[in-house]
C-alpha cells in the first residue's frame, strides 16, 4: 500500500466545503497562556445528562461531560485544523480506503490498564453498531486492523471523506475494551461511572444535584490538567442559573443557559463574558418532527398545512429574541457549500393551510377544532417550552388543537424514541460539520431504530433519499457530492417528514477568571486540560 507523506496529507480534503486542513502535528493543542495549577471549576449544564459517555447517546449534556473523561483520536482547533489526542499522527492511503493512526504511548486507563490499539478497534465497532450517528458515519468501515499495540488501521469499503473529522472525543469516544467486551453497551455501568484516559477522573454522580470530576495525576500530557476538579451542577430553574452566574457561584455555563431575553442584562456584568465560539462542530437546527404513523400526520396535506401555519420570522422574534435565522432546508445554511437555497418553500399562509385541511377531509367541528394532537417538546430548557407554546398557538388558528406535554428527559426519550407514543414533537438537532454525520441519521430509513435517540424519529422512508444519502457518504468529488445533497433536500422539502424552522448560535456565559476555556471547535465538549483559573 502506498501511503501519502505527512506533507502531502496536509493538503488532504477533509470538509465537503473544500477547506484544507493539516493531518498531523507534533503535539497536543496548546493554550495561548501559561496556566496556573489548582482550583475547582464550577459548571452548570441543563438538563441533567441521561448517561456520561457519548458512545451510545448524542445528547448535548452527555457530550459536555464525556470528553473530559473519555478521549478521541483527534481534536480540532478553532480553525478546523486537526490536532492529536490519543493518536499522535495519521496517514491516509492514496485511494482513500485506509487510515493509519500512530497511537500515543504510555497512556493508561483510569483503572491502571494500558491503552492499546485493541481499544480503538473495539470502540469503532461499538460506535458503528450503537451510536446514533455512527451507523451512518462508520458504515464504510470494513475492519480496524491492529498490527501493533500502538498502531490502528481503519480499512474502508468505500471512501469516507468526512471520517477524520468524526473521530473527536464527543463524536467517537474511545472506550476501554476490557470494560465493554462481552456486554450490552447500552446497559454497561461504565456509562454511569466512566473509566477513560482523559485529564479528569470520574468521582461521583449524585443524581439531581451534581457530578464531580477530579484531576488525573497520571495524565499523558505532563503538567495537565491545571484544575484540581470540575463540579458540574444541575440547576433546573433558569433564574437561579442566572443568579449563580452573577454571584460567581457558577463559573461556566454552556448552551445558552438562561432565556435569551436575559442575555443583555448578564452582558452588563463586568465579571462575565458571552462566548459564541466553540459550537462550530455542531450547528443546531430547531424543528418540528412528525410521527408518520399518526393517522393525521400520515397525510401529506396535513403536514403541508402545518408548514404554512408556522411563521419563522415570528419564531425568531418571539422565541429567540432575534438571535436566529430561517433554516427551512434539511441541511443547515451553516454548511454553506451543500445547503440548497432553492428547495420548495411553504410561505406563512394560514388560508392555504385551512384549504389543505379542508381538502384532506378534516373540516372544523362545532367548536372550531378539526382534530386534536399531543405535542412533546424536548425538555431541554425554557426555549423549547416557548417553541412548543408558539406551535400550539399557531396551529390553533387553523383548527388543530394541540396539547403540550411537559416531562422530564428520560420520559421524553422513552415516549418519543422507544415507545413512539407521540404525535409530533419539537427538538433541536445538530447538523454537525458534515451532512453524512449530522443529517443522514434523521432521514435515512436504515436509521429508524426504536430506542435509539436523536435518530429518524419520524419513521421516514424514501428509497431515493436513501440512495442519495448513501451515494453522498462515499463521494469524494465536492461538486458531485453537492449535487447529491441538493437533490436530497428537494425531496425532503416535498415529503415533509419534518419542518426545519430556524438555526442560531449557542452561547456560553463564563466568568472572566476562567482562562483558555474555548480553544477547540467543540468548546464545551472539549477535555478542559488547558482550562485554568486566574486569581
């Protein structure tokens, strides 16, 4: 096999947008300032994560914890350049069908066992089978060869132009084979008390209250981490989160932790800053998703009526305080090179919606209601509750009675993805750095797997969509890949298994004493080895 040289690899095409990135450097990501040892970083995340390792779950709160304990092969700086983590260097074969990773030596799992290539091979296989995005991202992986304890070779059946970008800790965590082998990864206790290679060691999870992570004294990067511990708290009330930030009780709060209407007030606090970076790896699109098994939403006319009844400008103004932009396509406008602006559109037109419902044989009853449905909004904070309230009001104007269901996170997951006992829901989905990673899972019929969260929740199945997505996943030519994604977006906009609404930036509110907190594209999900507290 002919391997590209390290210099040639720096010209490898990684992103579908055509951006060029380096493939190998000598050491880990370095922070801009010299750090100071000691101290406890107090973090708040909301809601409480359902599990602490992102092997089988892509919930945002899970990724915020996972990467600090369990690492990936690579990470990426703010300019989308790959940097070593558990892999020190890598090479891609000329035909794009093999990646060879030199693994870091001397790395120990937190239980003292050696980290080896066998852990990498086992993790990739688990991710391919059980990760909501991994089934698509790693579909081309034929095998992972381990010719040496410190060499792993990922062999592909077909090219996967996005592969390296998917090998970060938050997306593809490397877990200990000796803990997972021969077990059900969905039920493995490591998900609740993780053993990793990261800079912080899991100490305690007191449900409903907090998680404690302590400094790993045997971390492979000498002198790191700087912090003694991280305490991750769960504060359900948004006003209480705001007070904790203002008083300095909480130092770091990702994922827009307070209602957007309070941001201006917090910006006026001289001890706080608002950070918008660190979310480029996972741009979020807010959406309505139909259960296509529901007798009402199985009718295309009803789905189109709903599309005509919602006003994205009003959603931006009322729910998001002007922070978002319209995002009607199946691929976020943040992915500029593959986003199709020419899809069929459904303008805000309640009269058209009424006419469609009449034509579908769903007239208004004596009370003005055509039919009634339940709406399950994702219980990830006040913004989703407000989006649910807007949806209820918008559909009431066309005669659809909507009952909102508030519930905790585990109940929501079980109702929507496991039991499929829902009519339609609202959620926010990451489109990630590449559509094959972040978007395919939402529309690919092979990813309709009850019990798997953040997958094809609608139960959508279209053979042509499957064909286009599968072809795009292995197409290395950016122009041809764009054509495939353009065609896919047109079909989805016609079928309407969901309604993509708006996209916008996530915000982190951070105390100014916290230094080097955002040095990678997955900021809040990074390992925090470089974070330190200024006196």
